C-alpha cells in the first residue's frame, strides 16, 4: 500500500552527514539484510564522517524491512537508512 504511513520509531535515520557503509570493512558480511531480526542497539550501518566510523544502532527491536542506502553512498543528516517492521 503506497499510502501506508511509516512509523517514525521504526525508521533508522542518519544522525550525521557522511558516507554509509553496510559492512564493517570491504568484502565483510553486511550488518543487516532484509528480513534479519535486530535488537534495539544493534549496529545496522556505519556512517563515516571525518575518518570516524559511527555505528548507527537500531532504534528498537524489529525485522529489517528495507535498506534505503547503498554501500559507500553519501548520506545527509536525517536521511532514512533502514526501515524496521
């Protein structure tokens, strides 16, 4: 349903401007995949800013419904990174 309203609590957003990485290092296993269950506080992505790797945690327990960024993609403050369900 296109009109389905997203629950802001289930949307993980970038707290900073930087570069999104889906895995801890190139070639490594991604932090999350669609359908993976996560606990509140689990790292879902890293956003690198000024050579600092910032682990972005899940906002709550849930299942990853959508990953909204590509590996290595620049992200803006407040940009949606993942959506949980």
